C-alpha cells in the first residue's frame, strides 16, 4: 500500500459518501503511524482502533484534532487509559462496562459518547446485546443514574458472508431496533442519532439501510498483517 493508492481508495469512498450524511471511520488497527499520517494529510479526522494500548500510543504522537473511536471489545480495566480523550466507544455491551466508563469520564470531567453494540450476526463469537438485554439495561436504575455517559445509538457487525440478502436483513433489523429504541426511551443520557454499521465488504448495503457511520479498514489501508 503506497500513498497514491491510499488517496485513491479514500477518494473513492468519499465520493460514495457525498450527500449521504454518513461519516467515515477509518479503521487503522495494526497500521503504523506513518500510514495514519498520510490518511490525516488526505483529510481523515476520525480513526477507529480496537486495541487500547495501540490507540493510546497513536493518540500521543498524532495531531490532537483527531477523533479516536474505540470499535473493539473493551475490557473494564483498560477504560481509564482512553477515558481522557476517546471520542466515541462503539462497543458497549454491558452495564458493568458502562459503569466503569461513567466513573472514568467523571474523573476526567467529561461526558463520553457511546454506542450499544448489538448482536445481529449469525456467528456465535461476535459480541453484543440482544433487544431484551438492551431494553433491560436502558430501564435499569443504575443506567439512569449515570451522568457522564451519553448513549448516541447502536453499532452492529453483520455476518461475514457473501449472502448479501442475509447481510441486508441484519442491517434492516439493526435499523429497526435503532428507531424503536430511540422513540421508546426519552432520557437525558439517551440521544439516538448514530447507527454504526458497514465495513469494507458490506458498507454499500449498510449505506442503503441508513447507516450514519461506516467503519472501513482494509478497503482504505489494504489487508492487515497480524504478524507484525
Ligand atoms: C476491523 C474492524 C472493522 C473494519 O474491517 P474491514 O473489513 O477491514 O473494513 C470494522 N469494525 C470493527 C468492529 C472491526 O473490528
């Protein structure tokens, strides 16, 4: 992946997003700082990472007007490391995690924006809440007493399959749950505007289904090599 290719990839996606109101989260996990710098120079201001340590290191050296989005599974004992600067946590899937985010946000005098991660795929391995768990969490007294978090919407990952009808159905289901939740609950810390769905292989379907944030990695930066 050279810089010319990177810029070409970004331009292509930007054209597709033009006029949709959908934001691009450039998923830069495993990629070195030089590559992120090239993307930054090409106009990217939102980066998605899935490892706390990696995000912290990149945040330290890169320009401060970058929004850092945590898109991967987040362990409670690591929340404190990103609480001072993280812009959006896409992967909230338990009250325990939310409690910790709320606590660390308060210590930093911040309100941290979050999304609930919803399980929409067929795979067992993917994290996330189902509808009943989501509603139970939102209705809990504990949730309603948290003052330093703001829930902005939902995130989901579709099944990794070439059966695009299946993927479309999963995104539609997520969109329906997003609408249902946003209208069912009106609370101070629930401000539903964001629907994070769509990755390199399925973002076009996600866009058609109403995504407001696509999380695209390999299509911008090339395949990831997990060995280095
Ligand atoms: C890695 C990752 C992405 C991006 O995946 P690509 O297929 O490379 O676009 C999006 N969302 C999450 C949660 C990820 O972990």
